[in-house]
């Protein structure tokens, strides 16, 4: 039986309505990706790509930000599939952008903070890292063989776990392992337990530990393996001359045994010299082999160890820099897929440029370590290193004349590719950029 003309007409109307709704809703999904918060540099124009028919206006403090200015003086009225909203930050301050559907219906509000324009000197130098923890890090348990007793670990019996940071013994602050031996000997002879203060995952805990006498070595033991320092090599990311600070590594320093972040008590970064490269292969990330000595030139101190690297004071632009003057930095929303370059050392102390492609950019309005995926395209670097190697973490990523981030991770199964973090998050941890309202960090560097 053939359908009637009325049914055909109803069917066509339904199909037309579905198509119309689809075309109307398609931009709405793009609106959801508009930022809740936005940081801009004063005096530095930028464009935000949005789906039409959306427009924006400044709803507070118009002296801070102007919208839709263009060199030809016209606004952006194009209602094609997409366009760019042009933002011109005028001065420091806070304001709000109100996004409107079809230029009339308020849709979303973005909090905008305009900060002073910022320029830093990109690094690339290989550095030696020497850090001392703010206490004694527990990296293992061991059994003590006492007379006529089952071997025990006094530390484990006291509830002390791997990764705990012992900060005090009998109320005295610990600055190194040197103070431990005296406290253990005194407790053993007096047959009194040691009052232990430690931190575990940010919480302060207290316990009592009674040392055991080791009959084999004739000494009192805690039954703990402990460490108070770490050393290695990495790459300097930036030096901020106006603030006298630096950032390096792009990822947290963790203890090799416990994989817990090291809480910095003190430390320094020094000049380092690359002696050879162990090339990356699938399944093996390779590494830079570098030397630094006691007499190596100190470049700066280490004050913080965060998810985005190490940070501290630095008074001068280090030697071998490719830049004599600072260059602009880019916020996360300014980073684009496409060509870029990294700065790093593969021989001696010479910093070189190598081409890369940014193949993916994550939409991050809050700090997270894996902000972009990069692929090494420079054949010189691939021939020399096989791709990204250990020790290259922190190598600056530069795009369109701006410092945008740092190399952080390598893909184990494809060493020509890896992750980078946005420079914005490193600048926050360095204290150069004011943090956004909502701040979380996640992921642990590999």
C-alpha cells in the first residue's frame, strides 16, 4: 500500500526539523569548550576561535579589555561556521566576558584576568641537580638479628612506612643522616624509645621506635634504610631576569626506591657537561650521560619540587644561552598544533635548536602535566639520540617566537614522540604568574 501524500509531507517536515535542530545545536557543543577562566597579558592582542553565531562583550571594567577590535576597525559579524573573537587587553585587572548566542542571548561568562606582560629567557642547558630532603626519607626496611630473638625491624614495628619523611627525633630537627646515629646510640644505651615525628602524604604523625642491638655488628639499629639526598641531570627551561628565578625539568623529582616526591630542604643546580648519549629505542628511553663536579659553577638554588619541576633563585642568565634577551611566553590557550622547536644539549654544553611538531594540544584551564603531544621531526636529533631521552626533560619548547612549554615525558614505545607541559603552569609554580582561582595538579611524571 502506497503512503498517502499527507504522510509524505509529515515525513519531510520531520526530517527537515531534525536537520535544522542539528545545525542549531552543533555550535552549542562548541560553546561548552569556551573557557571558564582566561589569563591575558596586558598590551598583547590575541584571538579566540569560536563557532558562530556566538559573540562576546565585556560586562565589567571595559577599561581592562576591549573585544572585537581589528586592524580594519570593523567588528566580527561573520556568522559562517567559525570565526575568531579578537581580544585586546588594555591594562592589568579583572573583568568578565559575556558570551551571547546570535549576539543577543547571554550564554556563558568567562572570568578574565589581565596580568603584566611577561618575557623570560629560554634555557636548554643541561644542568646537574643536587637536592637534600627536608628530613630523612625512609626507602626500605631491614631485619636486625638480636640475641635469642626472632629478627625484627624496629622501624616497621613502630609503623613507619616506605616513603615516610622523618623530620624530628626526640624533638630535634633532622637536617641529615648525621644526627641519626647519635640519637640511636643514646636510645639504645638508655633503653628508652626514640620519639619520632614524620610526615606521610602531607600529614604529620608521631610514633615511638625502640632500637634493636645487632649482635653481628655490635651496634644499635633502627631497622630502616634511609636517605637524605638525591642527584641527577636535567634541562633548564627558563630564567626570568625580572624576578630572579628559574624553572627546570618540567616534572617532579621522585625518590628512585619509593617513587615519592622529594620534599626539598635545600639544593642547587650546577653547570653540567654532556659526555655521551645512549640512544632511545622502542621499550628503552635512553639517556644523556653528563658529568658535574663539586667545583662546578652553581647556577641557582632549589626551593621547590613540584609536579612541574624544580624552582628557585637565579641571579644571571647562564652561559651558552641561545638568547641574550628575554622573549614572550604564551598562555596555554595560545598554543597551537603545528611546527615548533625545542632547545637542548646533545654534546658538551652547546645548546641547539631542533624542529618538532605539536600534534595535539589539550584543553587545560587548570594545571595538569600532560598538556601537549610533540613529535621530533629533526633528523639530526633522531640520528643522534633516537628521539627524546632521559635528561632531556625540561627542554624548552618555542613556537612563533614564544616560549610555550617544556618536554616532560617520552613515549616508551615511540621515543620520537612524547608529552610537554604548558609553560603557564611552570611560571605559576615559580611564582612569576598569579595562580588561577581553581588549581589542581594531577599525574606523576614518568
